């Protein structure tokens, strides 16, 4: 084997090890990827573009208003939002309720939610969660963390990763991202 081939193999191994360390460090088991662009309506008639979140740590909470786990975690996410919003955290709820226009407003009022709640569509679920004919659904709440550079660094699905409903663990991940 030539020196050039050995250097190429060493470089490939180093790249793989670096990728593995990044994935393990973030606890996702996945290589970080750029967060997809979106533009979605809010429940109260405004519009939110993902580009307006640039430079912030972003927590996307995919939920439905009827979901008991979502009803439990949303007020806790509100507390995290209040505590860290001035340090660069954006919490964004993305509702996938079929009757979003009717169901989101009572939910927001009941739980005192002040962070933006978007009316989700299939495209955002495809882009962020990977919904496809092979994987047609996902468990909620489903939480996605995006770092200040715009990379998805955490994906937590209810029943699979405890960060989806164990808010103190999720908060520790958020604090690490805010410190970067």
C-alpha cells in the first residue's frame, strides 16, 4: 500500500471517528444536519419564517392539543422559554391538529403558552422528522433541537428518547447549546 493510500484511509477513519464523537456528544446517534427552511402560519394569523430564528438555539415541539403528554410538557416548555428566551432560546410549537384553528387557541389560553405556535403541515414533518410512506407517523411530543449554527443536534421522540418528556434532561441539553 502506498503512502498516499494510507493517508487517504487515515483521513477517512478520522472523519468517521469525528462524526461518531459529534453524534454521541449530542446524544442523537445521528450526524447533525442543517435544519430545513420553513415558513408556516401561526395559530393567530401571523407567519413565522425559520430564517428569523438565525443565531438562536431553537426547540421545535411537534405536538397535538389532545395529547396527554403534550398537555403535560407544554407548560414546562413555557417555563424553559421564559427562563432562557433572553439568552438566545426560541421555543416554537408546531401543532399537527386536524382542526388547528379551533383547538390551538383554547390550548394556548389553558396552559398560558406565550411562545409561537405554528400550524404544521405535512411538509414540515417530512423535512424535520422524515415522515415518509415507509415511516408514515411519529410519536408526540417530538422535540427537535437546533443549534445556533442552524444544525439539528437533537431529535427526541416520545416513548423512544426520554428527553421528549423528561424536561430536566432536555433543559440540560439546552443549557449546553446556549453556552456554545
